[in-house]
């Protein structure tokens, strides 16, 4: 009986491992194809869109990519500025808002949290026209602040931070800090933020990826070439109306994805802890 149970458990483990390996391969495969296609010519991509063998047209695709009217290095820097600024605003102010919802008892607290949940259900595209008109009237078009400052209000991040605090933030520690005379902002910055490192890292990854990949709002707010972000430049990687340099497009996509990999792998160890602790209480 014991041998049969052990053999059954071993078979289940093997099946689980095989399924996990299969899912991992399926997840990595599109990125491998993207990198390989960045080394191929447009003709090769059109003939065989999927290939695992790199070609010899990488430098040619790089010349096509850098030969446009925009500068990819400037686009990379612009995307880095916007994404970093938006991520810092989202993470810090979302944690601060969640701290106000958890650490204090005030009359409209539940109503305010309900309002945040309602805002989460509104698609961003619905408010884009009014947002553009507002930015245009106050002269904030072609300004990175128009893409950074709205990240202060991130309902989904506030919801996640609140759930994390309910599960992991000891109220006794806050009371002790107040008794010792610690100001509220100092308590938040010195005590609460270190406790929330897993949640901050998790939301930082999500916010950075979302901001880096954003195309719609930057395209309607940034009209000057020197203000273009990487997604805008990749979307403009076209020749004339009869030809698209697919190799250069894949190269642009590869260069766009690389920072996301760096951010993800540098902070990924916090994701499991953040999701697990953030979902304990409701």
C-alpha cells in the first residue's frame, strides 16, 4: 500500500511538473520568436512568421530603426522618465491613501472606499476626451507631467494596498509610535512603508509595465517628436504605404520589452509574498 501511494504521488508530481514546463514554454515562446524576428528581414518574416533560427539582418534592422525622423534613445529616456515618475506617484500615494483608510476611524471612510471601487469600474477611455480637453486648456500637452501626475489617483493600487495593510499592518505598532510622539508622516515613512515592501514592489511592477506600454494617452498628448515615448516610435515604424519593415518593428518591440524584464526580475521575489498577504483579509 505504501509503495502504491508513493508511486501515485510520484506520478502526480511528474504530471504537475510537465504541465508547468509546458506552460512555461508557451509563455516564453512568443518572446523568443520576437527576439529572433528582430534579426530577420521583412521578406523572411513575411514568408515564415515563426522561426527559432536567428538571421543576419540585425544591423540592417537597427539602421532602419535609427534612420527614422525620431531618435530611439530619446524615446527610451522619455519612456523611462514617464514610467518611473508615474510608478513612484502610484506606489507612494496609493499606500498613503490606503493608510488613511486602515489606520484612522472617520465617518465617511466606508463611503470613500466604495467610491474608489466604483471608479475602478470606469474604463480609462471613457474619460480620455475630457482629460485631453482639460490638459489642452491648461497648457499641459507635450508635457510629461500630464502623464505622471494622474498616476497619483490609482484606485486598483489603493484597493490592493488596503487589503495588504488589513492583513499585515499591526495597529499596536502605530499606537506605540503615536505614544512616543512620532508625527504621522514620519510613522508612515519609517514604519509603514518598510512593512509594505512586498505590496510596494508588486504594485511598482504593475504600474511600471502599464505606464511603459501605454500608447493611447501619450499619442494624443505628445505631438512633438522629441517628446515621443518608445511605444509611439514603435507604432510609427513604417515605410511608405506599400511596405512595412517588420524586422525593424520586431527590433523596436524587443528594445521596448527589455526594461520590463529588468524591472520584473529585480522585483519578482516580492510578488508571491505580496499577493499572498494582500489576499488574506477582505
